[in-house]
C-alpha cells in the first residue's frame, strides 16, 4: 500500500482510542500526493485511466472537482488537444486513483470524468459507483458518441457537459467520422427528457462555422430547451487566446436566448 492509500495520518504506534475526557478527532485520510503513471503495464481489463487533475474550478462550473481522464475515443476531431487520450491505454491504476480521491473527500465537491471519451470505458458505471460511495457529486464530459451507454449511467450523474461539434453540414468535417451528429443529438434528447443538469458547448472558429451558422445552430438548441450554452474559442494550444473573437452582437443574442451563456 502506498501513501495514497493510507487510511490514517496517525503515526505508527499512536493510541487507537481517545483517553476518557479528551475529544476524539475524526479519522481523516492522509493528505496524499496524486498517483503517478504506472511503471509496468496494467492487466488488460484495467480501466483506461489516462490522467488525473487533482483540483479544478473550470471543468464543472461552480464546483471544486477532481478530473479523471479516460483514454480512448473513436473520433478524430482535427482540433483535438488530447490526441494522447484518443488511444485506449491504462496509464494510472484505478485503485491508486480511487485511494487518492478518498483523501480529498470533504475538500472537493465532485469528480468529473473526462477524456478522450469517458463513455468509451465499459467499466465507467463501476467507477461512477465508487466515487458516489465516497459522497462526491459526479460530472461527465462527453462528445455524445454513445447514447446507449449514456442512458445506462445518466441517473447516476449530477451534471453533464455535452460537446456539440457543429451544425449538420459541418459535423463530420470536425469529427472525421461519418454520421457523427446522429448519436450526439440522441444524447441531447436524453438529457432534455431526463431533466439532468447539463451544458452544451461548442469549440468554435469562424473558418469551421461562420457566425451566421453558429447562431442558427444555437437558436435551434435554445428552441429544443437547452438552457446553458457555452462557446469556447478555438485555440492553437490550451493556454493560448482564442484564434478569432466572437462578435459582441453574437454574444448579445446568445445571452438573450439562454438562461446561462458563457464565452470562454
Ligand atoms: S471527441 Fe474529444 S477526445 Fe475525441 S477526438 Fe474529438 S476532441 Fe478529441
């Protein structure tokens, strides 16, 4: 057992019971370092944990969350910043990751499963159960590739960030896969009828979808009942500023159409 899975920060040999009249301190897991990538290949059935961000304020707006990245994605979006997560591979041991998350209970609100495409992991329902048992709220980032798998886990999710890649005309050009809008819209339909809290977001550049088409797409989303919508300006790298700015007029319209609109 390593430090991440230690269940107590009491020094070895310390008394196990409080003396009469003294206050018993709640047992609290050690403040452990995040797990490291495994040195040896994990067994083939291991969940494809591709990375971990121990603390994030941006992956689920309003929540302090740890983000668990699942590797594996069947799409090949030309702008993907996570190409190393497109291929399925277990780089972190879930038991170590889970033990680390145990040490953060009470400090974080939530765990977000991201990717890659987290629904590509067949063991995701069990990972979700594990973090729920710890008392975390659970969020999911998805490109909407697997509607049936989403249906399986939806009742266990508190929030979903659903990527909308483009309008019908531009979808497959972005994803590099045929008929890719169909599953994403099926996921949207499920989210709307389940009443799950969710956000639709689009990574946007005018060379891929001009503002007129973006607004037509967004208007349709609002008409269908989407309440939270975000436009993420496409960047050459994750820390860079957006390549092209969304006009103030477009932002003003989007603010009117949605209960919550974010441009980031
Ligand atoms: S769906 Fe996401 S992870 Fe998959 S290729 Fe597209 S951007 Fe990358």
